[in-house]
C-alpha cells in the first residue's frame, strides 16, 4: 500500500525559494515545504486535535519519493517592497506609516513554470487508519497554496493498493522529522521564520566513489556580525566553535553522549583515530584584489557521515543559534572568555546555512570540493613532525611529510610537492613573516600545535582527485586547507 499526495499548481507557476537570499526557485517542491503548507492550513482550520495527530503520524514516515516534471526557471526581476508595519506606537512615524514615504527593501520572487502542473509524493508501505486518512484529506482539501501565496494549488491524499512505478520519481532532498509540527508551532508563535527541514543524503548507484576522508556537503557559517578575527587566528576560532558544539550537547543533556565524530575523542577521552568533523575558514582569496579576510567558516564532516542531519545535532544548533530578528535567521554568537589576551578575543555572529549566500562566491564549497590534480594551500600546513634537516634536504623532508599525510587521508601519493612560505592563492597571508613584524602577522595556534612548523605548499597528484584536500596535524582546526589551482579543476 502506498500513500500518495497529489498537488496540482492551478496557475501553472510555483513561487518558492529556500531562503530570502535565494535567486533560483525551489523546484520540485520538497516534503518540508509541503508539510509546512499543511500545518498552516491546520492552524487556519482551528487546530483540530485529530488533524494534529494525523500530521504527527505523517512526520514520522520516511522521506517520500517525489514525482515531478522539469520546469523552466522564470526570470525574476528585482522589486522593491515596503517592510512590515511598525509593531509599536513608538516605532510609528510618517515615514513608517504613509505609503508614499515608506522605505522599500529589494526582494526577488523566484518562480518555476513546470512542464506538468501535477506533483505527486509517494510514501511506500504507509498504512494510515481510516480516521487518519480522513483527517489528512480534510487538511489537504483546504490547502490553497504551497510556498508563496501566489502558488495556487489543489491537494488531495490517495491510497494506491497496487505496486507503484517510481522509475521516474526521485528521492526527496529535504524531509520532515518527528517533532517538526511542534517546532513549526513554536516558531510561528515566536514570530520567526522556520528553518528548512533536514537534508536527505543523496543516494546514486552511478555516483563516482570519492577517494577522500572528507565529505563534499558542508554546513556553512556565514559571518554576519562582530569583527571577524584575522585569518591567521582561524585555528583559535575553529577551536572555540568546537568547544561551543560540545557545550551545546551538554546544555541539551547529552554531555555523556557526544558523538566521536564531533568531539574528536574516544569514549575514554583519548584522541580519536578515525576521521571526525573538520572546521575550516572560508577566506576571500583566489580572486582579483582578494585580501584574505575570513568571510565565514564551514563544518566539514567525514565522508559518509550523517552527523549534519542527525536530530541531536540539529537540537544543538537550535540551542546555540537563536533567531535574530534583524537578520531573520539563526545566528550563533561566538565569544571568548573575559581575560583572554587581546589578540585572541573576539565576539562574532555566524549564521548556519546549507545554501551559499547570494553574491558571496567565497562561501561556495565547490571552490574546494572540485576534482583536480593540482591543489594549493589557503591556510598553511602544520607539519606532523619536527624538522631535522637543513637546506635542500629540509625541503625534501617537508615534501615527504606532506606525501605521507596525503596517504593518511586516503589520497594518492603526490608526484610533486613544492613547499614555500607564500601561498599560490592570491590574497592568502604567508606562513610566517619576515624581519621585524608585529604580533598580529603571526599565525596563532592552539597550544597543542604552537611549536609546529608551518608551510604553504602546492601538491600535484598523478591523477585527478576529489576535494576537499585538508592535510596534516591541523586539518581538523582549519589548517592545511587546499583549493584546486589550475583550470583543469573546473
């Protein structure tokens, strides 16, 4: 038995975007968006208890398959719309009330024109009771739009007793989860914009096997407030970020159940020997006039890990990153403790997102995850061992250590390694300064790495490999991060 939700776009157009900064339409509609539309209808119908139970039953089902046609992305012009009405008398003024004087905010309304107006969602082996199906049908019947209110729809639930052909369907990209209804209610009551649902890891038999310990799907942390520390302090920010995540687990009562992939330690407290979460900076580098300042950070899970989609990890993020009314999104505030030396003190706001913010190409993970033969460091490599040689032999010793580090991260042995104090990526600070330099020109490292040798490098592999390439001792703290260097990387 298969539960089917059929949605027909009556006007032949779907207005929907993942976030306020999205420039492309969200097509096909994902289960989290559709579930939110059903919840909005449930609220408008009076929040019937039986219907709430049906929605809670629906949120416990596995992610459905989505059968939708292709669509033409309609060009969306920039329009300027007035902000919301003032919430209090103190905020009211002639400029805020009179239409002719109100300010305008730039907005886009991405739209998709599907080739087939009907979209179907399939939940295999779903067996709702008669009362549950009837309640779902009542909610679907009154759901007049999905996404923007201009996306007029007709919705209904069906039960298919025969086998369903899903050869043309695709797995959902985002899903709902247990507790999503309660989360949407709390968000609505607080007057906040809800976050997207959980992402579903893509499954494809034809997908190329990635010879890399690090995954290609990252959680971005865009810098939105406060003065971001210099890129040379990225390891300190990364350490503070990891400490904040560990604190988040303790705050939700899971201090004794922190996953090894997050903490980087075994149950007995010893350092983990398995790959775990890396925290890397995303600098403005590799472009004309780049100055190397950090525009944000990213959480990079090991290859095959689902930690970014696990419910406990999402609870931690919600606990740490509160909705900021000014930005209309969640912001994680990272602050060092009082008494910290001035060159390490910071108070910054980072906003988590899976989608690259519009106009900020430096925050695109594809800059690092592309397939290439030649990679160059954007943050210097922290060598695993202290150097013993001098002169030309020293460079050879560095190359040998980097080659070993490549093999340790499931990468092939490079055919050439060129080490230097300067990076081959434009805008990146040198590994170490020359002459009489101010303290801020040094790379600041955690105590465990402070005595290690730093070096930039260009690494050429005998065959193309998949990024990201993150090497040596500081790879989990944002050091040793590499980018494809040559045109072939594209």
